[in-house]
C-alpha cells in the first residue's frame, strides 16, 4: 500500500477544523495537522490575490486519495480548492503501519 501527504488550504479556522474532523471520523485520514494562519499570494481570475488561509497537512493511504478528494470538493467553500497529494517515499514502518490501522474500514 502507498501513502500520501495531502495539502489543502481553507479560508478560516472553522472550515479547516470541520473538514479535518470529518476526514478523521470517516477514516479518510489518519492524521490532519492544521497550521496557524498563513499568507497566500496567488493568481485567480486574472488578478493577483492575497489572503489569509489555514493549511491542512493530511496523512492517508494512496488508495483513499480519490475518496478524500471528492469529500473535500463536496464540503469546501472554494470553487477550486487546493488538493495536492505528495507520495510518501520513506517513513518509519511503525508510523506507516499506524496509518494502515487507522484508516482501515475493517474495524
């Protein structure tokens, strides 16, 4: 099984917390880290935008990425939310085993 770290930005703390908790409850993620405010500068609809956002750093299995992506798209206020998955190339066996156990739906 492969593993991914997924980055998702949100516009406010409440949205970030709600999505993070639902990802854990639905076993779509083993862990979600939420940063303090970050400053984002990006190009959107012909303009340079500057916003304060929160970043979720989500750890999950590669096989759950599509379901996680669909959930985020259906529950996120942005038209095009940032959803970027980066493969975990190396990790401690114990931590990766913990991800497997945590997102397992067989429990």
